[in-house]
C-alpha cells in the first residue's frame, strides 16, 4: 500500500506533500514506460505558510516528449492550455517536474540539475523554485523516491518524513 509522501529541506524552508493517489499515478506511468525514462509535471499550490508545495495533479509525458533508456526530454504539447485552465478554474499552477530513472538511483543527474536551474531562471515558467521528484528503481517491485527544490541556482535535497525513507 502506497502512502502519502511528505518531504522537507533540512532547514524546513521547503516542503512537499504528494498524496498517495498521485504517487500511484506516477508509478503507473513508470510501469507503463517499462525500462525507458519518462516524466511529467506537478501542479498544485502552496500551504498558507508558503513553505510546502501541495501537489494536486500530475501529468504523464506529453506526446512530443523524447525518451530512451537513459534520457528524457519532456515535451510541451498541451501543457500551456492545461496550466492556464487549472489557474483559471482552481487557482493552482505549475510547481515542478517528476522524472523516472528506470533501474537506477533516484538521485538527480547533472542534466537534471541543469534543467531545473533553467526552469527556475525562465520567467515564462513563473516558478523560481521548481520541485523535482525522481522515481528510481523498479516501480513494480522496489523503488525509491527523491525530492529536491531548486532555489537561487542551487538544488536543495528534501528528506522524506522518516517513516518511508523515500521507499515505496
């Protein structure tokens, strides 16, 4: 049984809450990708203290994404319309990305770090502190989840709540 996941930076300035139903959705995309990388975006809002991102929706890979065993470039087809719609209808917005490292570690690669820095610096994203969730391993049998936030050009790891240690 997959549980809700909560992560926080060591200084508690940044947090993430990912409900079990959305984590199951991400794991479903990972299982469908088999041994090819995949990913999507995280949509949500921040809590009233503005220190914890509350994920309310995830997407799978857009149709124009490119994937292989060891790389993933998320496409953009349909995302602009989706993000504008959730902002208009629910006041929610893009808060970051999720990504799958099949059979590998959930640690961000150098490419992942560079991409998140580029997203943070791009005014069109309107997300100066994007979150990155990575699923590593085999989602059918044993996998781990990591979460990080990019702030002021630096990727800051967020630790799981301790009960799960990022393992699902």
